[in-house]
C-alpha cells in the first residue's frame, strides 16, 4: 500500500520534521526528526515506520522505485489534480 499523503504524520510531529514538498508528498527531514515515533502512532495506514536500528522514521516518498521494480507492471505514480 502506498502512502495516500493524508498528513496525519505531519500533524503529530512535534519537531516539525515532516513537511509537504512542491508535489504534495510528505517527506521526513532526517536532520529534524527526533525519532520519537509519534508519527508512526498517528499513521492510520501503518505506513510510517521506524526500525529499531534506525534513528529516524521513514515512509514512502513517491520515488517510483517500486513502480520500476514491479514484475507485473501494475504500479504507477499519478499526480492528482
């Protein structure tokens, strides 16, 4: 499941480390992220993650790697109006 860019993670981030870029994709600023995990708790889709061995949280950034790697060619990145 891909991140629908709902913004719940950004709302929960007290450090202000999650912001929308020009294309509307919420991105985690690793320099500002404190690793508190509140964004992980706030994500209603379970797509915001923080591995125990990582200092910061992460999520889908709509980079398209999964689209290129999909052997069935069923994935795509679309820009919504």
